[in-house]
C-alpha cells in the first residue's frame, strides 16, 4: 500500500475510487489499511491521491446500506478528512441518493456529498444528468455537460469485458471477441503473441479523452484483487463458466506492474504516466544554480545554495512481513539506506554528486551500496536502459569509488576511472571528472538516479521492489545547464 501511494503520486493521480459495487460490501478492512498507510505517507511528504468510493450501480438496499455505513464510519466522524476527494465543494461519492429517507441521518447524508451515480453500461452513455461512467467502449461518452459545453468526466479503460455476443454490453472476459488489451476499434486485434503489451485499447481510449477534454478522466483501473469464476446459473453467459473481470494477461485491466512480464511489467504504468502528463501538463524544472567547486569531505554547508534540490520520499524502507493469498507470504528486509535528498554541482573540470539519507549511512562495504547510475546523453538506446555509467557497483575503497562505463547495452560494465568520495554520517559526496562522462567543454544535460541494495543485478524491475531507489521505478532526476 505504501508503494502504491508513491507510485500513484509519481504518476500525478489525483484520486483513487474504491470499487464497492458488489452487494453491500465496502471491504472495510482493506480501506482502513489503505487510509492508515496513506495518511502516514502523506505525513512523510508523499502527495498521495485523495480517496472516494464507488457504490452499486443503482438505488438498492445494498447501496443504501453501504452509503450509510461509510457515512457513519468515515465521513461523519471526520476520519482521514485530509484524504477525502472533494468535487464541487463537497466530498465526492459515486452513489445513488434516490432512496434516502426523510430521517435526520439520511438528510445529513443527502446534503453532505456531491453525488455522482455510476452508469454501469459500456454502450448507452449517461441515462441521467448527474451520472458518471466507470468503463465504456470506444468512442466513450462525455458525462455531465458543463455550462461552457465541456464535460465533467470521461472514462478511460485498459480493456473492456465486452463481446460481440452481448453487442458490446458487459460480459465475461473469456467470451470470444472480448475487447482485451490488444484490441482497438480502429484496427481490431493485434495478432502477435505479445500484442497485449502494446496498449492499443488503452491509448485509443486516452485519445478519445483528449478529444473531449473533460475536467476529470476516470481510469479503470489500477488493480483488481481477484478473478472470480461464475457459472451460467449465476446469470453469466460463458460456457461452461465465466471469468467476468479478469481472465488472462490479454483480458484484464490492471495497470499495476506485473512480475510475469519481465522487464515489460511496468508498460501500462508508464503509459498511464505519459498520458496523465499530456492531460495535466508538467511544472517547469527548477533552474540550476551557478557553477561551484565543492571540496569533497568538507562541510555540507557548501551545498546549501546548490540547486535544484531533488527530494525523495522518506520512511519507505521498513521491512515487509505479511501474509498474501493462500499459502503466499511476503517478506522483504532489503530496505537499508532511506534516501531523502540529492544535489548536483559543477565547475569547469568536475561534476559533484551529493546524496543524503534519513539516518546514518550503512558501511560502504555493503553489497550494492549507494549506486549512482548516470545517463550522460539522455539516449535510451545507449547503455543499460539508457544508463551509460555507474559508480559504486563495486564496493569503494577508503577514498576512491569505482566508475564504470556500460558495455553492450546490457548489465555489463568496465572500469574507466576512480573517483574521490567522502561519507559523513548520513550523506555521501562523489566527484567525477567531466571528461569521464564525455562532457568536457559541453553543457551538461544528464539524467541520474541513486539505488541502494539492488537484489537482482540487471533486472530493472528490481527498482520497484527492493532497497531504495531515488527517484522510484524508471524515473530519473534531470540535471541540465541548457535552460
């Protein structure tokens, strides 16, 4: 849950909706765990998404039970108010208010929320003027037209459990022709074995969202915890059974990275980030400060006015020890140095790197200790996933760290130099010559990241799982003097 908070914050996601559309289940244990974890993450500086709930698609006794329970347990007591998602001035909930009574409590509920009832159908579009969608076929509808002719909300789905047999309406994902990840309305299905990795369905839906340009894009979805099997007696049309929301890699909607896809396990997460950036825009980077010579091993005060200051989340290196599904158990004790801040300085001959941990750094003899990866040309076709140089892959000596260049665009490195370094309490400084990075007499325009305690050398997905990586996953910090 903490990792998800950071990943969704990095993706600039504003709100996460809990899917409570089945019966009166609100999965209280799950949302309580998430709220507690995200509240702490927010205190640690993570710009966590806000939260809201999506209740059953109709005004039944199930939806009324869920609505009252959430109001009593979360909203009326004001619990985790810092995490509530507000829409049009009130906490937002995707629920039907139609069968609220005239009781004092129900009147409070009616006036407390901004209600956006969910439209379950993938084809019909809004059936009333206050509805939002959750998943639709391309081309999606706009929901709630505003006074200026725009829309409040548009859905974007990774895939749709909709098939020709049901004329595009909700069906089981295992039905022939279901609109999986490789499907697009314009081009049909990608016939390649790995066609599900290319995001055709997801991108077509994003392109429609850009066309309609709503206030809010509702993406389905981050993850679905179980793949339920249903029989014809349950009302589903699959024969002999139906897997409704998940079936296989093609027929599923998860964006959360997948271990089974190797180094492509995060492709949908990266696609989400790319499209969110196009939709929301990005803040301009902080300008770099003037050149400055750093005396390695001297006072850290000489770094005070060096900009940019790249910050990373603290408090995320605690051990993991928790039961999973069935006989699965998750144990991870690889968190070691909690990286919280880094800077870069330069002069005519050298480039200096500074990194700071939340507490005293572990011994430099530790395996894969405080590795610095540098993409010196910002070209992803060169180096290991773009990283042309690495420092500290080999444990450093008393005064010198080993710098290596990449060989063959794989996890293979060759020593090219030794760099001065110094450790004091919770911070590390490294000095390298511009010439080593092929940046002599040039503007600097590089990407870099720090990693501590990689477990599986050469597996870039390790950045999501083990030790600490700043910034997380495949993100890099950018240092440029070309502005």
